[in-house]
C-alpha cells in the first residue's frame, strides 16, 4: 500500500523539552499523500506545521513514528544517508527563498544537482529549460540580491525541480510575496502537481491558496485533521469589531481561558494592554471558541 | 561545491585580503629569518671561499675557521710547497677580535698577510692599497662608512691604532667583517713568532684539489688538510648548527600565527555563512561536502599567502643590498620547500575550527526568517 503514496507519515510525534516544559509540537500525526496531489496544511502559528514539514522532509528526526518517502522509511536512515534522500527525492521551497547569495540564479538551480554524482553535467540542459519555463532565462546570471522576491521564489522552484524529485515540500511559499506574485508562484506549484504528477505539500496561512489545493488539512496544537466543510469560521476582533477568520488568523491571545482573534498586530497589542476593557465594553467574556 | 567555495571566498574580498595578508606576514617572517640566517652563514664563509686557496692546511683537529683557532709553525711552508701539484702555499695569521672606528665596534676576522702574499688578501678593493704595511690596516668599505672613517684615519685593533690605507669590498656583513693587517705586525701582537694559522695552497693547473689535499696530508705530519669546498662546507655546517633551534622556534611561531589568522578569519566567515551552510545541508549537502569547501578555501588562502610571502621575500632580497648592505638574504630551495610544507600544515590547522562549526549547523535553519 505504501508504494501508492509519495509520502506517508504514521503516528508522527515530536516532543520538545521534558517534565513541566514538555511541548508536543506534533502529536501522533498520520498522513498519506498520493502522487500528483496538492495538499495544503493550514493552521495557526505555533501549531506545528513547520515541525511536521521538517520531519516529512528528513530535516528533523521525530520523537516517534515513521515517515516513508516513495516507500523508503527515512526515519530509520543514518545521518549520512539522509542528505541523499533530500537531494534526490525531495524538492524544498521556503518562505525566505534561501538562495545561496554568492551563486547566480542558474548556479543556484544547479546546486542540488552538484550533490548527486554526475548530476551537474546532466542537469545543465534541464536548468536552462526550467529557467526558461519560469520566465527567468534573462536573469540566469543574476545574483540573488539583484532579483525581485518573485524571481527569487521562481529560482527556488526551479532549484526544487532540478533533480526531478517526486515530492515538493513548500513552507509558506507565498509568505514574502505580494498577492499577484504569490498567485503566480501558486499557479506554478499547481501546474507541477497537475501536469507533472508530482506531489506538492504546502504549509501556509494564506486562505487564497485554498482554491488550488486538492485537499486541505488543518493542524492545531500538533494534531492533524481534515478541514471542516465550512470554508471559514468568522469571529469578531474584540478591539475593533472586525470579522476575522478563525481558521486562518495568525494573531490571537488567550484571556481567562478563551482565545481571542485579531485582525492586526495593533489590535492585539491594544488588547494585551487592557483586555478587560474590550471584553467588558462588548459585553463579551470570551465567547470565541478556542 | 568547488564553485560555491570559491565564490564565497572571493565574494568577500576584504576578508580574503586580510587572510592572505596575515598568512603572508607570518610566512615572510619565517622566510626572512631563515633568509637572513642563510645569508649570514654564507657571509661567514666569504673569506675561505674567496681568499684564493684551493686547499687549506691547518692545525690537526681543526676543521673550520669561524670561532676556531689554528696554530702551525710557519716553517712547514717548505714541506707543503714541496708536495707535487702545489703551486704555492701562503701562510696567514688569523684571530677574531673587535675593530673600533669612531664610537663603534665591529666583530672582525683579523687576517695577517705578507707583502708577497699570493692568496689571503682582499679580493676586491673600493679604494686604496690591498696589502697593508706596518702600522696600516685595510678595512671593509661598509665598516669605514658606518664608522665615519676614511683613508688616512685610524682604527683600533687588538688595542693598537692602525692607519687605514685600503677599503675592501664584499668583506662586511651584519655579523662579521674582515680586517687585514701586516703579517709581521700581527705576529708581534699575538706574541707568536714563527707561527702561522693556515696555509692557503694554490694548486697547479693540472692538480685536482682532492688528490692534492690527500698528498699534502700524507706528506706533512701534524696538520689537517681540506679542500676549499670541504672547508667552506664545514664552516657553514658549524654556523647553521648554531641557528637551527632559533629557526625552528620562529618557524613554529610563524606557523601558529598563520594558522590563527586563517583559522579565525575562516571561522568568522563560516559563522557568517552558517545559514547558507544550513541551506546546503537541507538541499542534500553532506558534512564532507562542506568540509571540503572549507579545506579548499583554507588551502587557496594559504597558497595565495605563500605566493605573496615568496614575492615579498624576493623583493626584499633585491632591495636590501641598496638599503642595508650589511644584511645578506638567501633562500635556498630547501627552505622554500619547508615553508611550503608549513603553509599546507597551516591550511589544515586553519580548516579545523570552521569544520567543527560546520558539523554543527542544523539544516533546520532554513525555516527561520
């Protein structure tokens, strides 16, 4: 059964600290993602999304549980074998782009190929094709500092694809991009899954990405579950009264056992200064469901 | 990975130049010290090399000139000259003593030469007479310049004043000089009538020095006979033995300084690029890939430093005769090779510190903003 899934996690758990300071960042997560599927993992800040992605990509060892990539269990591999898996089987895309500053766009794209024996020579043509396809052929010799945010992320996408991995893991790929550029990058990822049959797993806050995903998973307090059918769960910002989508809100605070959600950092700070003022004024004692 | 290493290295040119400069400074220190030492050693044997003798005859048990003393009866001259193949044998008297000129003193070989000396006198003159008479001295031109004396002025040797009648060339270095006095006068000063220190033997054209030395050794009892080459080599060996420890200490100091400069510079660069090394690891680079990058960077820095050091050292050798004629510099192939080996050692040492840091970089840094 495992062979049908590009990535599979079974009972994946990551615990930080011990005793009173124990934090279960990821708690017994089981997950299967099929070939060609684009899956979006959403959840509030600190819910364990990045920790989960790190373990799925072999960047972090779980406390317990198993991860299979293309049928190979990576959780039991030695430290010396994991880099090979990351180089050959997984393509990474990060919010901060993470291009190597001294290398040109084309050299960045070729970098993962240089980690595979005989890879660079074979990858030259493919790098040119990818850069062409992503509209970067005129920028191939540019250093990252001379590229726009969108261009950097497209270089990162090309880099993720250079070794033909079947699994693409993306952490907030649109997080540092404006909405138009972010949409372009998402369309590229969508095409990668649809046209090339690659599995794309995206961790994101951005609700605009939901329409492109085949499946949306919700991670909260380290636990994974299928997204509820309602597209949004609206609650009220206690400071300004604005409607906020609880599913995607990243700004929140817990007061007297109830979680409050905010539209902006400013509202959050004002609430934290005098929380009782806003709850009393609105006749609200913390009605938002946690 | 090679490309990444080189691009990272050359992207930060300021740091690169500091590293190269640090290594070059440390290696120049080692090279110059050894160069001066070798040059000085070479200067010490200038007299036996250039005095004109093919074969040296000295007291039994003596095998060099520097810091040595040899006493022979001058009457042996006839016996030496009677050996087939000997063209002539010139006795010299020799003692080490300071020479005073003005307010300054210099260590000097005091050589007594006869008026008819076929060998043993100055080999190149700047001005004046080559062979001194009674009450006269021939001193090095550099010594005269430094002491503020000229022809006709006096210098003090062995407590007696001598009038300068000649200024010789190539007879002065920072550790030694050669002063020539009249043989008979030095004989009196040393209270050694009928004595000679060495016989300087010139060979007939067809006589091989090796064979001639053997024949003299067999024919004249109570002497030690050496060819010029053997005598010079013996003196060089003696002077080098005296400086080997110092050279070794300085080589170690230079190596440690060089390794620290490169190591710390590279460590700083590694820390600054820790995130990028983390990215490389996340993308599939192994520790050994990144360690190779650091080792390569260290090697390139050290080799560029070595090249700079050698260039500076040779530039110094070209300029120093004009700026400080008393200093002699020489870099034998052996010392260049040794410094090269030291440089590679510096690179290996310098790579250790950043290697330790790289091994601890977590690929998870890719998720941090």
